[in-house]
């Protein structure tokens, strides 16, 4: 099927372009689960470069929606290479969204009950690399259905990297997540990612956080966490309170 679609896209092109771009052996590469190498020799024409990118995005789409975990990992690897080269087209975001929500928001997207937290976590990390409001929105959607603390840790780190917090939406999501885990299953890495995100967004907002977020930080400072995590929370509280007192004194 993929072979036929590839030929359809390239209809009318010279056969040497197909060979140069590797389209003839796209299907065998997919079947093997190996990464597709798109780094061709320099000096290709604009037409060949455009076709190369089209094939790359098509392959990413097919791999990301395959049942095989190995093919999904190949899709993520190819997405990472594409982002490094500045390829951030709609299919990159679409495939990351599919992988990030597969098995949680989109339960029909996988068969036989298989879901891969490591895939969702890697997809979240690449959404952070991709950046922008659309990537942020996918991460926010993840938060509403994700229960794996490792995935949520990567998701919060990605949100911090994107750095968008319109109407306090991002900070509110982080607060809900940390409050839940603080109550039922404290997780050191998740708490650390949350504290780092709080610090980033507080700095954007004149070192101010809402009361609910301050309460979560206080609970981490006194909670069942590693000593270094509790100390980090106390330092952040001190920083925030110092700025709040300073702002109050200048009024």
C-alpha cells in the first residue's frame, strides 16, 4: 500500500529521483523497523528536496500509526531528525499528537490493549522541542488522561520548555497533577519537574504564583520526598515570598 502511494506521488518523475530518494525500498525499510536515512548527498535540486521531504513525512505518518512498537520508535527517531533540520510541517505535529495520546485519550488507536508509556513520553519530549501553541495544546490534552508519572514528568518538562502559560492554563494543569500525586503517590522526579516549571513561569510573571500552586510547593517542602527535593521546594518558597514582600513594600 505504501509502495503504491509512493509511486503515485512520484508519478511523472524521472526514475533516478526515485532511486536517489530511496522510495523503491521504503516498504522493506518499514517492514524491518529500521530508521530511514534521509541524509542524501548534497547538491540535489529543489524539486528533489521537496520530494524527499514529502516521502519523509509520509513515512513518519505510516510508522507512527503502525502496531509495532519498533516502528513507532523509528517514527520518533525520524521526527527528531526532521525537527533538527527545521521540518515542522503539519504531519510532524499530527504524528506526535497521535503517539502522545495513543492508548489514553485515543483508546481506539491501538489494538489488543497495547499502550506504550515510553512512546508517549518520547512524543511529549519532542512536542517540547517542536514548541508553539499547538504543541502546548496537545500536552495539555495529555494531562487530562495520562496517569503514568514518568510520562507526566516529561510532559511537564516539555511545557516548561515551550514556556506558554496564557490565562495560567499551564500552571493550573501542573498544580492539579502535582496535587494528585502528592496525595496518593509522591514521585521525586515528577515533583522536581513541577518545581522547575513553577520557577520558570513565576519568573515570567514577576515572581508571582497563585495560592494553589504555592500550597503545592509547601506540601512538597514538607512531604514524603527526597531531602534534595524538599530543599528545592523550600528555596523556591523563600524566593517567591521574598519577591512578594519586596513588591508589597514598594506599594
